[in-house]
C-alpha cells in the first residue's frame, strides 16, 4: 500500500517532482564539483604556487657572519663557505623527495667589467640540467628506515624549475658552455650591451670573455646582473663545485593542516612520537629540516613569507569552497522546501482524510519523506555525475588542473542529497503534523 | 443504575472564538442503538458528530466513547482511538481519487494495521461492488462511491459508525441502497449515529434528537424503527 501511494504521488506530480529533482541536482552538482576541487586543490594549487618562486633556501652552514646584499655574497671567496653542487642530487633522497619540484644553485659575486673595471654582479647557476641519483643510493623510505634504490632517479634542475617567470630575449646559454652569458635588461641598457657583444670580466686576475646570447628580464635583482652557467662563475671566482645559495621549490601544506597537538610546537620540544609525526608531514619546516640533513654543510631556511602567504591562501580557498558548498546546499534545501510545501498544500485534503482514517503523523510524514528521499537519491546520483564533469571543466578552465572526482564522493553526494531533502522537508512536515482532519475535511 | 452507553455526553460545549456551536448538550447512545441527529444548518449537529468521532475536542464537558473519556485526548491519542473504534462515513465520500475502490478500502486497513486485499474485496462484495473493485472513484456513481466509503468505514470492525448525511448527495435509488446497507449493519449490532436532514431516513432510526442553535431541543424515540425506505408510487 505504501509503495502504491508513493508511486502515485510521484507519478501524478511529475512536474513538482521534476522541480524538486532540479533543486537537488543543482545543489549537489555544485557541491560535488567544489568538494572534488577542494579535495585536490590544496596539493595542486600548492604545486601551481610553486611557479611563483622557491620556498626553501639552502645556504652554507657557517658560524661566521657573511656579508650578503641583495642575495649576492660579498664575502671574499677565500673566507666564505660553500655548498658542494655535487651533493644537490641528494634532495631526492629525503622522505618528501616527490614533493621537490625544482632546485637551482646560485654562486654570486661582484666582478669587474671591461677596461673601466666597473663593478657588476656575476651570478652562476644551472638553467636546465639533468641530475641522476644513481642505483644503490640510499633514500629514506620511512621515518626510521632507509633503503637502497634499484633504479636510478633522474630529474631536471635549474632556474627554469624554480623561476619560470625569467624571460630571455635571445637564447639561454648552453649548460656546459664556458663563454656565453645572459645580461640583465637594466644592465644591458645602462652599459649599451646588445646580443652578440663580448663581455670582458675580471676577478682577482682571472679573466673571462663572454658572449651575450640573451637579455634577461625577471623584474628582480637579476635585471642588473650577468647570469652565466655555474662553471663559468666557479672558474672566474676560483672555486670548484661551490655554490653559496640553493633555492628549492617544494609542494607543502599549510602549517594549519598539522595535527593540533604539534601545530605550534617547536621540533626540539616535541616527544619522539610527535617529532616523527611532524617529520612525516609535508610542511615547509619539516621539508627544510630533511633537506638540511640530506645536503652536507647546508643550512635550510624556509622562506616563511612565501610559505605563510601560500598557507593562508590555500586555507582561504578551502574555506571559500566549503562556504559556497554550504550555501549551495542551503539554497537547494530551500528549493526543496518550497516545492514540498506546495505539495503539502495541494494534498492537504488527502492528508486530512488519511488522518481522519487514523493515520499517525509519522505514517503521513513517512510518505512525504520517502517521496523526497527517492528524488534525493536520484538527484544525488545525477548531481554526482554532473558535479564530476563540472569539476573537470572548472579544474581545467579556472585552475589549469586535471581534477578527478573520487568515487567515494558518490556516497557523500547521496548522504548530502538526503540531508538536503530532510532539511527541505522539515518545515512542511511540521505543517503536516499541525493539520487537523476536521478542518481539512470541511475544505478549510 | 443504568448500564453505561456506547456514547455518553455530559455538559458538552463547543465554542469557536465567540461563536458557540454547542452548548451544554447531554445525551447517551446505547450499544447497538441507531441515533439520528437532525436540525437546521448551523445547529451544531456536525460539530457534535466530529467531537464524538474524535475529530474535534470539546471546549467544556465530558464525552465518553466505548467507556473511554475522549474529551482531553492528544491529537495522537485521538487518531489512535479513531482508527480502533470509529468508522466514518462522509457526505462527500472523501475517496482518494487516484486509488481504485479496493485500494481506498485497503488504505483504512493500512493505517489501522495491515492491508489485506482478500478482506477488502469481501467488504466491497458485501456492499454490492464486487464488479467495481478496480474502478477509480471518477468511474463510479455517487451511490457506488458512498458504498465504497461504507466498506472503508466497516473494514476495521469499528464499535461505532458515524455518518454525516450519508445520502445527502445521492439520488433516491442510491439513497435506498445506502440506507439498506446501514440498516443491515445496525441489525448486525453496530451502534450508528447519523446526521441527516431527511425525515424519512430519520424514521429508520431507534431515536431522533433535534439540535437548534447548539442546543439539544427535542428527543423522540421512534417506534417505527427498522422500517424500510419505500420509493414513492
């Protein structure tokens, strides 16, 4: 009997059921799309944000005060400490190695330009170099365990991986070239340098003749510098393998994502268990700590303003998505409420009759709940499909990311749809419980 | 001391705001008795029926049905009591338009306990609708719809039948048929309270009470009880 009543109620009010379905589908589509994006966006946006610069700086470990202005070390090479560039491949041995998206070493120093011996800043770096962690190298597999790799790990490093906004007019220098250079656009303008010109550089009696192959625009200090392949700078400064700064770009999560018991605790104050939990969390401090452990003679400094700004941005983004999802579902519930309310008004005489025949409020309410429940399940399923599609479109169109909707969200979608129908039916059901059969049978 | 009635009403008053629909009405209906309530429109007879049928509550007074004081029941208790004890027959039939005859009868079973198709079919056969089981109300005549309504009222074996102008919308032939059915139920021992404007129908009952402006103004025991309606000519 119940099913018969249900079938008739749905069939006879197809239009009304379709409107209710539309409300649920609209809300659920948006909710599923935003939840899919929110589930993926932290990691992917973090990766995206990495294109705005490195978030960890490695500098040589030293107890001495170094003289550094504008990222250039003015300490004489003979007195300075350096990181060995050959160790940099070890960034791929840390626990969070897959989160390392790029790194670039820098060796900077003032040198003399031309016969007038004007002081300019020379910076050596990698542009796009392939590094390989060889077979048998030891990597950290868990907090307490290290294993030897059976296959070599190859990856690319250089400024192209940490500073994709560098714009070169002309060509990038060859990585192995010893006589080519990029000149910052500002410096080129000031010195009247053009592509193909020869730059005579000199440092402590060592000379280099470099051909300008590209003009560099970064919007930063590099616009006033000469940028060369790392070996050129090392040879001119009389160093082998030394670099004085390594910028690392790693995907990290905001500190606020850490468990509350360790979120604001300093690592040195943590219990061993807490430290392990912190160490195995992809927050910038933990990644920096692991880099410091992996690269001998280095000291890692998280670039906190970048990390914190990113963290705040990602959290706000997530909150925004949660809020929009909430309001979408609320709007959906209000839509359901309006249609169920109208249905109750249309069927009030029928409800009155049922009550006159002895139907309890719960028996009548069960009919309406089952009706909206069926619509909700159908709407939840359709909303899931459309939401997954919308997430893909939004992901590609707005974020430039390929977003895949997790199938486990299907269950969440059904539960949310049921919640929407329940909230939407709340007030109308209250109205049902207040309807008195005597008035309804009289047509009042 | 008189034996307790199926319905005992003492000092029943019902007000709707400033309007007094019933005032200080007292009467008893014995088990198995057929009582007819008459009176002009607005005299309070339907209000009386609604209160006895637990569809409404008195403002003052005590109403006892089948030994239970129903004057102060909660809506939930009224619903439960209604489905266990009372069968309702309406002037407007009040059938669910999208359910066929059988399903309309089964609906009352469903709200009472459990729908039983065989039992519902028997009830419809007893009111002469064995060939109209799958017909929708819109496919039935007024008399047939009222017979479905009677079958629905009887399906849960109520202790008392309340009928509000059951033949008010019927032609003479259907009226006879419906009254014949109700007379038969009365002979089977049902207590029957019926509101009507028709004095001929009132002749069928054991007792007739008249309401006017909310007061019980007269009462007459009918010695012609169990007569049958005769078509004129």
